[in-house]
C-alpha cells in the first residue's frame, strides 16, 4: 500500500467492559476527557461543565441512575512507513 506514503496499516477493535459508579462519571469522561471537549470549547470555552451536567441528566433519563456497567469499544489504527 502506498497511500500517503503508508506501507502498513493495522486496524484493531478493542472491546472491554466499563464499570463506574454513576452517569456523572460517564458524562465527565465523554465531555471533558475526550476530543468532544474541543468541540464544546470551540462553541463556548466556558461551557464544558454545563455540557457535562446536561449529558449526565440525559444519561440518567435515558438509561440509568446508578452504577453503569456497559461495553465500550475503541478502534486503534496503526500506520507504518518503512
């Protein structure tokens, strides 16, 4: 393969379980600990905490109010050049 000078490309899907004590922790991870935070701050740098509270409220309404024990996935992409 020679797309953009990449000689080897490896895609791996990791699937694990995540267990946390509350939807608040899930919301904080999503809104403050991932690239989504950059999107939130691009719209209004003062809003990550507000977005986190709104996310937690939506998670509780839609899914759970206690311990969250769910599957999580990540796609890991490794590109190598010789």
